[in-house]
C-alpha cells in the first residue's frame, strides 16, 4: 500500500516537494560552485593587471640588458678611438706607419663588436685594420709618387697570406664618415647602415684630430657591427609571438631577432667596394615597410621618432584577433645615438601561465567537487532514507497500523531519538490494542469521544485505570457514570459490555479472536 502525503501539505504545495537527498546536495554544491565561480571571476578580473605587471617586469629586465649591451659597443669604440687619437697626436705622421697597422689589428681582433679601425688625414693618407670581408691591413700613401695602396690579407695570428699593391682608387676624404665629422672634440656616430663589403648592419664612430686653429687634421674611425645586438635579441625568451626591436631616429629597424624574416630593401652597395659605407639607410626597413602585419602594427602604434612616447605606457595593437602590447625605452642620446628599444609582447603569451593556472584551478576544483559529491551523496541518501522511513512510520501510526512500523537505524542522534519516540508510541499502541477492542482503540486514537466535558474525561481515565487493574465492577461504574455526560457515546457502551463479559469469568479474550462479540461488533 502506498502512503501519500497529508492532504493539507498537498494543498499548500501543489508541486512535488524536493527530497532531503536533493536538499542536502543542493546546500552543499551551491555554495561550493558559487565559491569556485567567484574565484574564477576574481582571477579573470585581475588578468589585465597581471598582464601589465608582467610586461613591465619583462620590459625592465630586457631593457637593462639591451642598453648595457649597446653601451658596451659604444664604450669599446670610444676607448679605442680615444687611445688611438692620443697616439696619432703624438706621432703626427700617418703614411707608412707600421705602428698604426699593428695597433689597429690588435684592437679589432680582440673586440668582436668592431669590424674595422682606421685613420685618414686631410692629405688622403689612410691606414686600416679590418676583419671583414676578410682579415687584412690596408695602407694608402699619397706622400709618394705615384701614390700607392697596399693590402695584406692576414690570418687571425697576423701572418700575411697575400699581398696586393696598386694605385689607390679609394679616397677616404670623400666618404660620408669623413665629410660629416664635425671639428668637435668628442665621439661622433653615423646612422646605422649596411657595410658594402660584408653586408652586415653596423654604425661608424669617428673622432677628429684638430690643429691649433680647430681645423681637422685627421679623422679616426671604427666600424661597429650591430649583429651582436640582433643575436642578443634573438636569445631573449619572451614568448613565441613576442620580440624586441631596436629603432633609430629615422624609424629604421637596426636590430631584431634573427628568426623574424623582415622585409629588407637592397638597392646596391656603396661605391668603392669598401666596408666603410655611407650613412644612408641602405637596405634597412622602416616600421611602415615591414611585411609582418603584427610587427608593423605594433611598431607603428608607438608613433614616429620624436613623439612623446611614455616608457611606463603600453601601446596596444590588434592583429588577426590577437592583442599586442608595445613598450618603448629611449636611450643613447647621451653618446649621440638616439635609439629606441621597442618590446612587443603578445598578450596571450603573457596570460599563458595565468590561463594555465586558472585551468588547473578549475580542474582541481571540479575534482574536489566530484570527490565531495561521492562522499556527501551516500550520507545524504542515508539521511533521506531514514527521514522517509520515519515519515512512513508516523503515517502508519496515524492509521493505527503499529505492526508495520520498522525501526530506523541511523548514525544521526536526532534520527535515533525520533525513532525511539515512534517505537515507544508503537509499543504503547500494541499494548493498548492487546487490552482493548480494536474499534475502541481506533476511536480513542482518532479522537471520536462524544464530549470534551472535563468530568467525562476524568471518569473515562478512571475507568481505563480500573480496567487495566482488573477491577471490572469499578470500571463499569466509572464508565456508567461517564455516560451521564454523554448518553449516546458508543465507546463507553462498548467498554461497559466488555467489562461485564470479563466480570462473568470469561477472562481477557484474544484481541485477534473472531468469536469475541466486541470485535465482531467493531
């Protein structure tokens, strides 16, 4: 037989109510899921600030290294030129000077950043030691007739390998590095350009020797390659889609990672075939000429040279749905090289670790929720089954079916106490049912007494006590007296007839005996 819920509850809640099992799981899972969602939201909210903080640290670290590397090239060239200037000022003679050839060779061999060191005077004499396009020393002497140019190809140990002597076709006084040198006693730099002999990217530093009237007597020069800066930028592990670039004041890219294939123009080499090239931007791409879209967009987003670029600001650009942040560091103006270091960071590269941590947190949270669900669900199921059984037992007692009541076993103290109370009620009903007719007990249990007169209730209770004591005459007297207050009460009449039968010597009948007249009438 299926026991339905009370009619009053059904009217109040027409829909099916949630079970204890569902309620317990809901109370557990909802706060946990809300907590997980709050954590995820908070982490995503902090993502942008994390990006800027991380990018600032990357920019600061790489900027310090690049500036230090560039300053090292400048200091190397400056130190050699100043020492050479002191030697040249003391000798005053350039043609045929073996001293210069030996000195320049030692300097260029032990300074890999420098590819050539040389000196030229206003008479057109020239002494050079170089490592590119091949290691050699070169002397042009215009103090003899006819003028001569002698080139000696050497190995790394300065041993001669080949000799070439000819009439000079090269005049250093016509070269831009000589023409553009100002009569000022400080180091001067050309713009970046590609050396005609080797095709490598570099710059030239010059220093003038002046006479007493401030006129140029000779110009010392040093060619410094920028390949070391590009190699250094290539070694920076910024991210798969991030890179650092070095720009000069013409917005030309003078150093960049080797793995990036930038579009470089090649319009021919400078005249003369020497690696002492011009200062024109020969073969150097400007920011607008770069073929890679994300590089071009990121570098142009910072504006042209001279714009008020802020070092603490990240310039944002979007290419193919990816966001790039460009940071600018200006340096070099103190030694005549107004360069800008631009570090382009892919926002996805910066967020990769944060996203990985976020995904791991979500996975760990899901695992915890699942494990907790496996633990909580059996507990919720056990508790719900206990409550459901208590509900069934209560309904069985209301229907006066104590024999069908099943004890409930539970680890919860409250469930045990409720079960003990229900079992006590069951035992009482069984005891009363064994001493009274079923109809009488059912009417008493359902509250169908005819009157609520206090005296009537007192007399009924007295009759029940005498009935349990076996005093049949006194029980009959008490029930008979009670009928004075409720003459039509059927329960009292049944009890009186039952007591008279017991008084006549029949003894307490078996409640389940079908021959019992009271049971038959009931």
